[in-house]
C-alpha cells in the first residue's frame, strides 16, 4: 500500500517478510497480518498565542484488533509521518503478542516540534487532536500512552477531553497518566527498568559480571535515563550518553544526577561539564559492555554495524537496527542483541497493568507492579532465548516469530468475516 510509503515502514515490512518465510505463513495470509486494520489522518488546527492559526497533521494507526483493543503511544515530533506511525503500530502488535497481552498494536502522533509551543499551545493542540480521535479511541477500542515528545501531562489532557465528551470520568482511556488521575505507580520508570533487567539477564547468560561493566546510552530521555539509573544501581558505569544535541563521554563514569539536573535546567545535554563532548556517530562505536540505543529508529545501519564494539546491544528504542545491520550482526556472535520488541516491552506491560487497575478501580503498590513486570519480562526472555537456540536463529527472529505466530493463530481462530 503506497499510502504507508516510508523508510521505517519498509523496514518493518522487510522484518515481517523474513519472519513470514521462517514460519512458512501462506502467502495469501500475509497481507492481512502485515497491513494496518485502520488508519486515520486528521487536521489539527491550533490557535497560537499570537492569535494566528496553524494546522498540523495528526495520525492514529490501529494495526490489528484480533486479540483485544489496540495499544500504543502518541508522539509529537517534526518527522512524524503516516508510514512511520504504521511501522511503530506493527512493531507494537508483535511486542504485545510476545508479552502475552490482550492487545493489538497502535501508534499515533502529530507532526510538530513540541519545544516550539508554549504550555497553553500544547494543551490546545492535544485537546483538539484528542477530539478528532474520540470515535476511534476508548478503554475497549484503543488506549493511547506517552511516547516521544509527550508525557503524563499530555495524557491528563487527553483523558480530560475524552471524559468531558463522555460526561463522566474515564481513566482507562489512556495510560501513562499522573498517579492522581488513575496512573500506575512504576509506569514512568517501567521501560527503562525493563531494559536494565534484561541487560542483567543477558549478562548472566554471557557470564559477564555486571558490577564494573561499562554502558553507553544513546538518548537520555525517559527510557534512556531510567535505563542508565537501573544499570548503575547494579554496579555498571555509564561512560557516555547523548541526546539530539550531541553527547558527553567520561571514561571514569558520568555523574547521572548532575547530568539529569543539567538536562532538566537547559532541556539539552549541550555544554554539560561532566565529560568530553562526543557526537552520536562516535558514541555508538565506543567500546563498552552494553550499548543502549534509546533514541529514534534506524540508528544502527549497514554502514556502522560492523564497527560496534559492545558486548550486549539492548534496543531501548523502537526499530533502532535496520535489516541490513541485522544481517551484519548475525555474523557477529560476539554481539548479543536484545531486540526492541522484547527489550523495551516494559512500558506496554506497565501500561497494561495501569489499564487493568483503572478497569477494576483497585490499585497496586509500586513493588507489586515491578515484581509483576519482571516476571513477564523473564518469561518472554526465556522463551525468546530458548527459541533462538532451538531453531538456531537470531534473538530478533526468535522474538518476532513468537509474536507474529500468536497474532496469526488468533486471526486463523477467529476466521474472516464475509
């Protein structure tokens, strides 16, 4: 479908096609698994603070509805496009199925630089975007969550707009909300904590002592920062980190608290005094025990995959490794890959927990959330590792084959409505 033409969607399709061949899915059944069930494009007019009006394009893609309502984040970024959103929704489908969650994948976004808007403009943009989505979202239809450029406040505005339209409070329409509005303890930290947990399991698998291990983090946002703290708590030394402005390197280890304070104050990592400047390209090729790409898609390509010097590649972002890079890494057994649909699944798992708590109006402690999170991640890690070894395939092929197979089986069991 040309409507989804985008390099990231092409990448997601290439990954699916490889898995479909591996699973021997009949060709006649592949398009139904591959292409989104429903895609929505909306115009989002915003009255600016100066009285002018700007119209931004917005999107929401629901990949499949065979296992339950769809689930996925909302991102605000200048590069958001329909094809990119469709790819992210597809990956979310395989991720939810791998984790055994009763969801299909979804994703949404607005093509906007949130840093260029005032708080009032962000609120008006979010409320208008939500208003356009109301017929297509709901606790049993599609449940948005935060993603790049959005946060708990964004979800609060979305929940309030939807609830106002419905005439009563509907906390289960979104996840990643403030605790006071029905959010879940541990949700904000869940993705990064999950990355840290799985890195620890990979170290155990490889016989690496986590105490004293070195880590490099590309993308010091919510996922990257919490992953860094999680690794540091278990003795790892974070020697480099970056954001869109560039990065900082300190062989002795970065002061994460100081770095976090600097980013909070300046909204950028530039001019941080606790290390030497380093660009993102060089950062990815630093020697380290674990590299965590936690930024945008397609960061590790056929060009630089052969130059990675990490022992574990933990994909905190969605789609950070291209298929060309995968082919190179498959020939480098010294690099252990934790694929994105497993590595960053902590966020959607904790979102599922939040949704369940909202539906029941019964809330859990943070320790209960974290314990249940690690149990699900452990089960998925063991299944993926066992499948990779049993079938002699890469960890990505193993994880995706488990996810795709479950969606395929669900569609076959339900049949095709005439």
